[in-house]
């Protein structure tokens, strides 16, 4: 069952699949794929032990998604290995890897939900009409509990960087 009207894309209401993930919830299990010398997987268990920020974008091939990824990359540089930082999209892992190399994204990993879309469904951010992920940000504490959740109401707008980074700093 979808949640219609929670977000818009260029003013048109869209339907989100999955249950909305709220602060205080346990982050659901997921499997993402990334390319690092070959295809590898990233799951919730890989994030346990450190606070994590999951920056979710529809596609790294679009301007706002690029700005979001570059902004978080720059602002997270000082946190180094104290946190896990992941940009999530449905772009292929190879395209994500190419983007990160070209844009010198070093403070964040990228994870692709291209195979099953289970991340999008589990986190409640799969846009039914587009089969892309809604722009959103989730911060998890070191045990995998959600301490910050933002689904940006208009997909073409940027997230609240400062609120997300404040939540991440508080969880650190």
C-alpha cells in the first residue's frame, strides 16, 4: 500500500511505497551494492558500531543529487572515520563509482539499490511512479536506531543539511 501526497516531483503528487521510518525506530535490514575493485555488498550490519548518515538521492546524474552528495561529502570530511556516510541511489554501482571518482567524493561511500529496491521499500522512500528513491536523509546511532529522518517534500529541493549533521554530531 502506498502513501500518496507525502512528496511531489515538480509539483506532481507521488506515491511512496513501504512504511514511513520514524525517529526511534530500528533501521530495517537492507542490502546495497557498490563497486570497489569488484561488486561488493553493504548491509545494516556493516554500519553497526558507528553513527551513520544515509543520504538518499533519486539519481547522481541530476544536479540537485550531485549538490547533495558534494555538500555532505565536504561537510563530513572533518568527521573522518568516526562515522559511516553513505549516499544511496538506484544508479548502477559502476556509474556511482565513476561519479565519485570524477567529483573526488572521498568522505562517503555509495550504495546502489538497483537490484531489488529493498532499501527503498524498507525505508519507505521508493517512488512508485518513477521507481526511484525519494530525496531523504536518515541518521542512525551506533546501534542502528533512527535518530533523524527527513523525506524532502519536493523531490527537486535539497534536504536540511544542518539538521542532519547536527543529529549525526549528537549521535557521535
